[in-house]
């Protein structure tokens, strides 16, 4: 097996693909290709777990046909895989960890796009895996490495990623078969032939359709309000903050209106006046991100709006690959708490209901248990759209007024700290990432945030204030229960005052 010519007598292939990526179709094409080229081939599969906690591994062994049929293995073994094909970057990383990729043997073909796992999406902070680490390992560990954004290439042909992977396999030269044989396997399958051949051609050419400089440029305003807001960004904020601030403006115009976006820039401009180029304008840049996120807090009006948008239903249909004549039903799980119900009411009424034990008990009957809502049914859709139309009245709601008070208090702390200690001010900005989500998630995050703010009031002015805040934030992001934060808070030395 040591030299390339000997390894061609037995070729082993492992395909790692998630549900809906066409891994089974890709395996069938490879087996059909081997058979038509005079090879014996056998394929097996080991299913993974749904919802992005694991991939299905398809394993193929092929041999030149002889009078004595071989006895192939049923699953890949570490150190004994010639070709690894991964339909997502972290699956390539898992293949490396499993020992499927060997420096003197394996051709590794992977898409470099990401489909985030449940653990990544449910992390309190930034739980994303390190893509650069996986890419570096792939380049180092594989004999031949081919990687680009194949999902983006697939979208150009409106197809799946499997034909793009098939094209990349053909271009790699890892199989002793001509391109025409690969294309014949697609044609003979009779599955969306033209579309799959387009995807194959993109994969063969190595077309990633990657991001260009234009993708990272600030959006060009197309409305009068948009041009006025962009003029403010260009005139009042440092250039390193322009991209994030323009995205913040776009988000808040979509969330509320132009006046709300102007309020966002008013708040940012005050911070920018306390920032400086010596720190790369880090305070303004990060505040552009986290202030926009907090100002677009997820109330019931926002949730109802997002769940009933036309483009959302179009995206769902695309994701499940529904045909034009197929009906798709979307079922949501909703569990509004008493706080969300009161928060949607006018401020005076919401406070009165929350103070009233009888009213609170009555409304709690509707908030005790979550329920499944089919948002594509007419009744539920109309109810959600009715709730979404309350956006013009959002400023009068209890939740809006409470969140604005919290934001103003947070900004006051940041502005005060920035006068003498920008590092501490930056840590206060970054602590906002704890305040996110909806319902219980929001409540837990807000509790942790307020605990850190309370601690800051005790330690402000200390030389190690910024590092202590960073430690507290990291602890708060470590677990949902808050036990790590409680431990970290207990370790902060008390402030000693002179008598």
C-alpha cells in the first residue's frame, strides 16, 4: 500500500455528509462510476444523529474486477483511507481526529463552509469552532488537500453540494477514471441531470464563488433616509466603525424606523468622542455592534414579525427543497412568559397588571406551558401578523421603556469609564453579549450582566478593573446556571477603604 500504484489496486473512500446534503447520492455515483470503469465496488453507511450533531459516514471500497471477488470491509479504519470527502469543514476536522487522514496517503476534499452544530449555537458566548485551525490541520495532514466553499458554488447551480464534491473528486486525480466517466454516472442516474452536471462542472473547476471585496464594503443607501444616515456615519464616526455602524443602522431601520436609527447614531457619536486612534477605535467599533444588538431586543412584536415574513417562508421552502406544487407546513414552539405578555402592553397597563396578583395569576394560565403553533395555518398566521403590526406602537410598550432605561444606564457607565480608562470601558461594552435572546435565555443573561455591573461599581478605578471584568465575563459565558460566575465573583478581593 505504500506507493501510489499499489494503492490503486484497492481504493478506500470515506464520505462524511449531513442530512440533506446528498451524501447517499454521491456514494451511488461513485459506485456506478467504478462499476462502469471495470471495478468492483461496495458501499456501506453508518447513520449519524439528526440536527447537526453528527454526520453519516458513507464508506466505499473498490477493486479491479478479477475472477476472485474480494471481501471488502464494512467501515473505514484509521490509517486505511485513500480519499476523504467532507461536505462541511468541521466534518473534515472530525475525519482528521478519527485518523482517517494520513500525510503519505490520503486525498482530503472538503467544503470550507460551516453548518453550525447545536453546541456552537447554544453556547452562552462565541462557541464557534476554529475554522483556521481545521484548515491548517487539513493542509498539514493530507497528502493532497482540496478545499473551497462548495456550498456557495452549489447555490449558483441551484443544486445540492454533492455534485460539486463529485466534480472536485474528478479534478483531484485521486481516482483512475476520466472526467467523461464521472459525467456519465450522473447522466445514468437520471437525477436532475442538467443541474447536477452544472454543479459537477463548478466543482471540477474549483469555483468557490468566494466573497469579494464588494461583499465587505459598506452598503450603498438607496433611500433618502438611508443617505442621511450614511452621511452621519461618514461624518461622525471613525472609518473602522463604518461597516458595523452601517449594518447597525440597517438592522434598526428594519426593526423600527429611521428615527430609531438616528438615536443609535446619537449614542454612538458620544462614545466616539471619547475614543481614539491609539486603540484602533476599538471602543466605537465594538459599541457599534453591541448597541445595535441591544436596541433590537427580541420582544413579541419582533418575533411575530420575523416568523411571518415572506422571505422566511421562501427560505424554509428552499431548505426543504419543496417543489412548486408541494405544500409546506411550519410548526413553531412558543412559550411566552408573563413578562413577555406584560411587556407588550402599554407601559402604564403593563406595570399595573404585573403589580396585580389577580391579573398576573389569570394571565399566567396562558403562559404556564409552551404550545406548538402552525404559523402557516391561516388563523395563527393572521394572529401573528396582527401582533407584528404593533411595531409603530412599540415605543409605548413596557418592554421598550424598560430596555431603553437599561441601555441608557449601560451607556452612562461606558462613557464615564472612557474618560480615564478605555480598556475598562471596552470590557463594559463587551459584557453586553450576555444580554440576548428571548424569554428565559434573556432573563438569565440579564441577571449575569447585572451581577457584573454591580461588581464593577465596587471595583471601578482599580488598575486591574478591566482584567477583572474580563474574567467575570468569561465566567458568565462558561455555563448557563451561573455557577462559574458566582465562584468568580466570590474571588474578587473586597475594596478596602481608608478610615
